[in-house]
C-alpha cells in the first residue's frame, strides 16, 4: 500500500490548518455561508437536508486495517456511530458538527486519509477495481496507476475549476469491475501487440440526466504517455466544455456535441504539446509507487479445513458459493463482506463492524481491505484454511450475509433520507425489496441480478446500468419510481431501457415481483441470468409483466 511521503504529510497538514481557520471564520461570522460554501466543498464538506456531511476519500478503494479502525473511531467520536460507503469508494459521515470537522480531518491525517477533492468541479477520487492486486484475471494491479493519477491531479492548478466534476476509473482486468465506461475517463490496462503493457483510454462516459457510455479514444497508449495524454484530454475539455448550463457541462456532452472525431483531433493536437512538457520524472515516481504495492507474502498451506467445513456446514457453504472470488495465488480467496444484510441500509457500517473488519484483516487478510463501488467491503487476500474462522467471526456482527450478486445486494444512494438533491427515497425501497424476496424464498432461485436505485436524476445509485434500475422522482409532490431494464455495468456496458410509466412507492415491490416471476417463467434454464434473458427476448415480455392491465388491453 502507498505510504505518505514527507511532502504528502506536510501538504495535508497545511490544507487542514487552512480549513480550520476558515471554519473558525464561518463560526464567528466573518464568512457568510455563500462565502464559505466553495471553501468547505474543496474539503469534502456538504450541507445536506439535516446536517453537514463529510465525504472522505478512500483512494482507489484501498484501506489498511489501521485506517479502518480510525474510520470507526471517527464514527463513534464525532458522528452517530456509523459511516456510509458510497459508489465512489468513499465513506460519508452524515452528522458531523461544523466545529468538529477540523478535528476529524486531523484524525484522518493521522492515518494518511483526507477529504480533498471529494467535491467540487475538479478531478475527484480515482476509483479502481475492488479486487485489484488479487484478481486471478488481472493483467496488472491498477492501483499504482491510480495513485500516480491522484498525485498528478491533487491541487492541479489548471484543473481546480473545471466546467463540472470529473471522474476517472481504472481496471487492470479484461472483466470490468470498475464500470470504467461510465466515467469521464476510463482506463483499462492492456497488453499491446509487442507484449508491452499500456492503456485503453475511454472518454465521455457518465450517468445522470443524460446517460452515455464512454467511447474508446485510444485503443493503446504507452505507459509513459499516460499523464501527458490525460493532461491533454482534461485541458481540451476545460476549454471546450460548456459553462453556460451545468446540466450540459460534463465531458460526455462536450464529446457528443463536437463529435468524437473532432474531440480526438483536438486532444491529439494538444498531446503534441503536453508530451514535451513531461520530463519522464512521472515514470520514476510510478516505479517508486509500484514498489509500495508489492504483493504480501502468501503462505503455502493445505486448505483441508475449508473443504471439510463446506461439507459439514450448509450455511458456510452457501456463503462461500456467493461471497468468494478466485484469487491469483493458489490456496487463497477474495472475500466480499456484504453490507447488505436483509432490511439494512446498503453501504452502512457501524463502528463495531468496521473495527471487527480491521481486526479480521490483520488476523486473516494481511492487513488490507477494499471498498467496492457496490458498497461492500472486500478482504482481498484470505487463505482458504482461514475461511471457517473468518465466517464465524463475521456472523457475530451481522456481516455474514450470503447474498453477493443476488437480489438483495442492492446499490442505493442515500436518497431523500439524507441528500438535499434527492427527490424520492432510495433506502426504504432497497430495504423492502431485500426483505420481500427473502421472505418469499425466491432470492437464490432468481440468482445473479443487479438492482440499482437512485433517489434523483443525478444517478448516484447507478440505476442506468442495473439489470433492473429504479429511479425515484417527484411528480407533483408525490414519489414516483421509473424502472429501467437491461442495463449492464461490465465491459459490455449499456444503458437500460425505460420500461414505461413510473410506479407509486407502494407499487414498486409488487412490480418487481411480477417482473422477476416472469423472468423465472421465461428463462431457458437456471443458468440463464436476467441479463441474458433480456438480451435474448428484448423488453416486450418484461413490460407486459410490469404493466399487465396495459398488456391485456393490447391483447384485446
């Protein structure tokens, strides 16, 4: 894992001291709220429906056990005993007092965390594959590249006031677990024809009110050209991007309105200049970063206890069937810990749960954790012989739910329970879907399914790329939920199709049940997923299930 240099530590300390002074001036009235707003946003502090909210960066989703313990301490000391992990691999505290925020930032700095650039029209927290450094299908660990981009983009003098916020995602695997095509810039580490590693560069993705899938602007970019090429892209966007309408200011609109060919030409022309401005020191920095991401010392030991426990304990077997992924090291597994126990708030973790996860990471996982954009926690390196003991410990804090990738593993934004922008509730919808399908016993039969819920058009719940997406809107003061079908967040990314008119709050769960019962009737075998069935059949049979009265009228 990356460790702060003396420069990093001094930089964060200076920023925290600066913000402490700004908070003091807001409290004594020297700064108005309008004057304070851009200053607090530069430090990840929002004013939400009920209180301030502090968004803390978890760079590329990687945490040490010490950092997780400090997040637990902050939740207990200055919040209400829990934190909320987001689809941007951040953690949000929903109830801090303004007077306490400088102390929280100092506590974060003690473990090399911060809240810089988690808000504002700048380059946000760089996200990465949550199985990074462990996945069996990985070409290369993407985290060193993500760290290089973090260092380049932090306080970049040209990119602090972009037309709109800017998001970069990166994966080192052919199977995209970082949803790179929904980012302003997406990067995939690939091997070129010569066998050398480089990057496929995708640009112009984004969700929100105008969802678009990113397009490949460069199929192969040499490693040493990465930062000058990123500099070229963001520089061109900074000049070409619209500033007259914030809803049309994202790079996806810039690419769409100008066309990919014209945008690419402008980037390539700018790249001729930026390429000469980089001396190559960035590659020296990258090599230093890479050295800090060396794999832990994996042990070679038998996994007999794992096989025995699977045979003896059906609950443990069920958990291993859903919550484990293949590790690149023999005898190891990647463990996804569900933060989606049935009926709980997706992404929330109590201080006790965070502390337990830190302890288990030390005991069984080489001290490392990851946060996924799907709002779960990953222990990336666990030997299979330790899995029975790990599972037993997780059960003690309600963290052993065997539902990863199933109907209750729902992505949901905070919605109207917390967010000032939300127009409908997300959390209660997710909770009711989760408990309903468990109660009627269909969760395992339905199998792999991605439900994603957003409480407003900004799409923080990624509903556009859910197999089933749910968007909550306000219709004349009444919550109304639109359903989209057939989205895909993988390397085959696609935007879901809107099914038809929205549903009232109390109609959402029955509608989803009709939809999924129709899928069970229509699929060719239990191995045909909802996404596969949708691609085979198209939207019509699923619309008929959602709107039976309309289907009956058409049939008549």
